[in-house]
C-alpha cells in the first residue's frame, strides 16, 4: 500500500504577513515514513502510542515547572522531544528542546510561557497526526 500525498492539514498556516511557502509543516511525512521504513502499520502503532502518552508527558512538564522541579522538566521534555522527532515535528521538537535545556540548567523562570507554546505546538501535531492516520494509514 502506498501513502497518498500529505493533506493540507499537515501544513501550518502562514504567520500574519508571511507566505504559505515559508510555513514549516507541522509533520514531515517523509521523516515519519522513514522512521518506520515505510511500514504504515508500524506508523499507526507508533502514532497511537504517541497520542496516548503525550498528555501525561505534558502534565509532567507542567507540574515540574509549577513545582520548580528542573530534573522532572528535563526528563519529560527530553522524552517528548524524542517522540516528536519520529514524526518530523520540528517546531514542536524545538520548543521541547528549549524546555529540556531550561530543566538541565535549572532555569525555569520563564518556563511556563514555553510550556504554553509547547502545548499549542503539540496540539497541532496531535491533530495533524490524527488527520493523517484517518486519511492514509490502514
């Protein structure tokens, strides 16, 4: 079975004043398929695990920031970053990386704002991934 083209829902709308051509996609289809060596069944399993575990990781990050528990933030952000890499979700991955670094360096002063950005990015990833699974993956 071959995958169809990525739906428009996998692309991010352009920022105000920007063009759609410069917007980075929420997911990278080629990266996703490469991660699983074109195995769509495995992609579905990986995506389902990601969708099930992501809310808990976000909760750990948020509570780590609220508790000022830098190591908890670092660990959960690192885990989430790795999971996001499986789907080529570069923007969300970058925000998770920022939190991972803040946790490692115990610099959580502005981390709540970064968590809000991460939650927004991850929400877009989850929606795009769910759409992709409905459209393409058996």
